[in-house]
C-alpha cells in the first residue's frame, strides 16, 4: 500500500501540510499524489464519521442479504451494478457464503426501507431472495468507537 494511501486511511483529519511533514515530502508532492489518486479513481472522496445517536437524523439503516442468479458472461456484475445505482443504496458488496450480495441501505423510515426492498429490490429479475436486518444501534463505525467511554487501558475480561 502506498504511504499516502495509508496516511489517508489512518491520518484522520490531517491537512496536506501535515501529511507532507509526516511523509517527508513537499506539500506540492502530496497534492500531486492526491490528484493522481483521484484521477485513477482510487480516492473517490472524503467522508466524516458521524455518531448519529447524538443527532436526531431520522434515518433508518438496514443491511440486506441478497441472493441472485449469476448471468452467463457477466456473472454477478450487471445485477450488482444495477442494484448499486438506487439512491437508497449506500454500499453493495459481493460476498461468499449463504448469499451473494450484502447491501447497506438507508431511508426516512422503516416503511420506506421496506418499500424499497419489496417494490424495487426484490422485483428485479434475477433476485432470488432478500433478508433484511434493520440496524438498531452503532457501536463502532470506520474504526471509531461510538458508544460510552472506554478507557484505553481497560482490557476485555477473558474467561478461563
């Protein structure tokens, strides 16, 4: 992994000047490398990590396991790309195991997410079945703990 990518992943909110100091490069070199990563579509954007339990966002999130029929010559790609284009879909992953796609969705209410699954997702030709799991609470997102205070020195108890 390139050092700049590792720093982007682990560096939190470092600005380009700070990144240049860490990488021992000029700020212009850091900016050039970031632009190259954008052009190569390696770096697609920056997102903050939010603890929505502190905000009355009114957003309902769900994880959907989707079983699909692979297509001759295209496998799972065409259907996965079609599903990924829906506005409700935040992420879509090809998986191994008991289902083919893992789809993360969000909506304004349980009914909106349920309507998306029943009216849009499950009606696509090639979708065999879906299993929807509503997210009730987040404890950790993108490496950040969201819950109560946990001391760094506190260790998990191990039973004999």
